[in-house]
C-alpha cells in the first residue's frame, strides 16, 4: 500500500506542478473553470507567456490556502495524511511523505 499511495501522490504532484492538465481540463467545464480562476489566468497569460498556473495563483491570489496548495511540500504532506487514513494508518505517514517527495523531486530533476 505504501508504494501505491506514494505513486498516486507523486503523479498528482507532477500533474499539478509540472503540466497544464488542470487548466486544460478545467476549461472543458464552465463551473470548474470559474472555481479554478482559469479565465483570469488566461487573461494574465496573454500578457506574460512565461506565467504558469501555480505562479499565477501565488502572484494574483495570495492567501493562506493558495500558498498551501502551491507548495509541493505542503500538498505532499496533506495528500500523504489523507492517503494514510485510507491505508494502514498514520504509522506509514513519514515513509509515504518522504518517498513521494523524493520521487517528485527526482522527476523534476530528471525532467530538466
């Protein structure tokens, strides 16, 4: 179960922080698009093509919750905590957390 939870968390981190999948799929559904502020992101992106969705959220909608979801370390912790509730309990939390961060940052390093 540790390997499965680690893989799921790593995949979520990669998709959110290193792809445009959330934005692209969010555009398909109007209500999700409004909730995720994708229309506003598109306007800001038209003026700055280097802008990513995560940096847009940090720059233009800076609050505690946004800082929480735009931090890979924080997202990994909370996903690990939730995953442990469905797995074998909190005893696996440190292992899943560290392994998912290691796998994510290894991917980022190799991707560059």
